[in-house]
């Protein structure tokens, strides 16, 4: 077991429970919740865990390797850290903690446009290896400037987000004042006072801000003005006319995240994208939609030889990673799991979560006798 593994927290559920005790209620519920009635949030994991793998015990076997090649880069495991907005609100300095852990453990880290460290800082921490996820701006000049910054920071992969044409309806966030425009209440302040570790870390690292967007934001915005700025600055609905200029401008690998249908997969291929991340935004956008594993199976079977197919949403363990890859994903990403890790263990949370997921995945591969990650689909029980 890796030295970074804390035996007090041998599962993601353990990390979640610890994080809940250390984070203010409004911050934990922002991380933990889905949308509407949380139907698709729970469906994501429950339907993924219906996937079964076939073990093979009576055969020669020399061990398993988690190493995976993706877009010409060699990674030490077939999973990475998904983009998450407002990370510093959930745990102070968390995007930098996770970027550092990803770099040291050689897995990809994706920075969100609306998280709390900048493109440049993430690139500095990862020596130019962090990916960047773009929320599409309303103004082409802003879009172009952000993309140029990602290029100057040597980001190898640009991820464009397609599943936020509107913000999900999230009752918890509305109650907690985290809808747009956000507002702080007496309850929020009392929650902060009850979580001294979170409060002290926030004092140390400062109030979280949209660091990548700072150059474009008027100074001195209050919370109401911030909400107006965000609504005016971003247009989440993508189409071919918006994607084509990005494809022309971006010379690196281009991935679209949020694909959940054959039609969108076909369009991504037609537009010359390099990869898709089959995702439903962690169940935070469309409660009436499918779980992510359902479209993954058919999309990977039909289009896997034409475009790199990846997956996030609902993955909570190494076993879930194995199930996703066996079903057709070439690579996987996790968001909440890593934030639980940082919420629970602070600066050690990123490396611990990576070590935990590696250990779980290694155990599954050894059980089913899968020498390489790419062998996992051979063990899928259909």
C-alpha cells in the first residue's frame, strides 16, 4: 500500500463522512447534491454497480499494470481528476492540492473555468500538464483570450462543456444562498463558525474567487453583481457554429464533455473532435436523464473506433472504474470523490484518494486476471 494511504479512511464513503463533519453545511451540500429530487444522482452509481465482471482463476498470470496511454501521453492509472467549480469554497486551496497530487501521481487534472485557481497557476503546479475545461463565453473575444491563455500555459487538452445550457435546478443551493446571485445568510455564517478547520484554512488562503476570470471582472463586485456578471458572460449552449472556431483555433487535443446521446457523439466526430466524455454532470443537470453508464455502452460500441470515449459521473471506487472501462470507456474521471478526499484530509486528501482508487482497481484486475486495463472489456458479463 502506498505511503500516502491513510488506513483510517479505506473507502470513498469514509472520506465523504469525514468531509461532511469538517465542511460547512452549505459547502458540503453544494458538493454532495444533485438536482431536483436527486434521482439521476443516485441512478448514476446504482446502475453502474449493476455491471458485473467475470473472474478467471485457473490460468497463468503474472500481475496487472494500471498504466494507460491517452492522447499520446502515458499515465500511471486509467483515471483522472474531473473539473469541479468553486473548489476553494468546498475546501480552501483544494484545486492546487489536487493539481499537485495529480502531477506527482502522474494522472490528468482538469481545471474548470469557474474554479478557484487560475490556468497559469495550475500549469505551474503541473509543469504544463493540466487540462483545461472551457465554459463557453458569450463574447468571442473572451473565448479567444481564454483559449490563448490555455495554449500559452501548455495545456495539452482543451475540454469544452456542452451539458450546461441552463444551470440545474438545485433546491439545496437555493436554500443555502448558492444560486445565482449568491448570498450569505446568518445560517451560513453560523455554519462557518462551527467548522474551525475550514474557517482557519479560508483565512490562510483567502476568500475563494474565480481566479481565471479575474482579468475580465469589474473590481469590487458585490454578490448580486457577480451573479449578473456570470449570467451575462457565459452561454452554456453549444452548437456546431460555436465549436468550429474552437477546433480551428486549438491545435492540441480537443474533447467535449457532457455527451449523453448518439446524436451528440456523431456531431463530435463530424466536427473533428479528438474525444468525448460521456457524462451527465454528476447528476446535477437533468434529473429525468439516463445514468451515464447506459449511453456509454452503446456509444462506445458504435463510435469507439472513431473517437476516444471517456466517462465520468457516478464513479466512486476502483471497482466502478473497472466497470466503466469494461463497459467501453478508455479512461475515466472522478470529481466528488477527490473533493471528499480533500475535505476529509486537507493537503493529504488528493494523494490518499489516488492511492485508494489505485489499490481498489488493482485488486479487481488481479481477481479477474486482467493483465492490462485494455483487457477489462473481455471480462464484462453482458
